[in-house]
C-alpha cells in the first residue's frame, strides 16, 4: 500500500510524550488538577476523552457508564451537564478531590491553551451521527488549536466523519485486543473505514514486525498507550514510535533524557 505519510506535530521533539487522561498517576483522570499537573511538569502532550452529553456540551470524561467514576449508575449521553455536575469524579481517587466535577472541553482548552499537544479521543459506541464531530471541530477552531490537535477514536465512524469536515486536523484509529473492541477491529482494520492519518495501537500490539509494516510499509505514524514502566519505555524507544501515552509522563520524560554519567 502506498500512501503519503504525515509527520505528527512536526515541530515537537520525538517521541512525543502525552499524559494519559492528564497526569492520572497523581490526580483523578480527566480532571482539571490532572491537567494542571501536566503544565507543572512540563509535559508536552495531553490525551483526553470527550463525550457529548444530553444537553449538547462536550464533557471530558472517559467512561460511558458512570459507576466506576462516580459510584452512581447512568450513561453520560443520557444526562444533562447539570445532572453530571452533581456528581464527583474525584472522590474515588482520594477525598482530597471529592469536589472535582467532569470539566467541559472548553475549560480544559482554557487551562492548557497552546502549551500542549492534544490527542482528543471521541467516545461514541454507535455508528450513528450525533453531531459530536462538528461540535469538536468548532471548539478546536474557536481556540485556534488546529495545528496542535489529533482526533482519535476506537470507533472508526466518528473518525471518518471528522475527517470529512476537512479541517486539516489529523485523525487516528485506536485498537487493542480488549474484549470491548470488536474482533474485526483489533488489528487496526478501522483504518480502512476511517481513512485516518495515524495509528494508535495498544503497546502490546507493537513489535518489530508490526512496527515495520504499519510505519515503514503503510507509512503511518505510531502513537501507543498506556506505557507505565521503564522497560516498556525502553522497548518502544528501540522501535522508534512517534509518541508515548502514559499515566506517569514525567517518568517517561526522564527515561528519554537520562542524567549524564559523571
């Protein structure tokens, strides 16, 4: 297969390090404190998740079903912003964060601005259009972040619809061997539907063979997740991936720039 290979965020140092749902090793995932920690540690990139809630806003939260994060059942897309804001998304992590609520994407953009690169994962379980792609494109444009944003999803259909908006923003499909991923999409086959620019495989999916095929033959940049051990950082560095997503991004950054031997 011959295709034009893009360079993901060409001005960034390689590999690009992203905080997974913010700095989720030190603060509850996808909360403003977790995103603030990225700035505090000088982390160059952020990975985060967006849903469109019932009242139409783009809310930064991972799960569709809220029991794990809030201790109460419910589906994000079926609740209004007012209903979502009644629930803590930080108490599960520590009493210190009991007052944390799921932030709006606008709040995250206001906090982080152009100080980071964004990997924004669209969370959608169905194939049907919901308007999330258009809403996301409008907000990225409003904040002038087109050159600093990648849009991704496990679901290739919103990726395809976002790409069709012709914003110039690169897109990616995410995949793994998880049972939650349809078997037909576990090796990145969603790229044929989405016509994306970048691949986001789980770290276990990357080895010398897959790296050569996807990166050198099919010419996709590779951004991988979730890399939380020094051994995995070293292994993936040897395979020259384009980006690493980690719960502990400062650990990854230290591994990229070890102290000089005296």
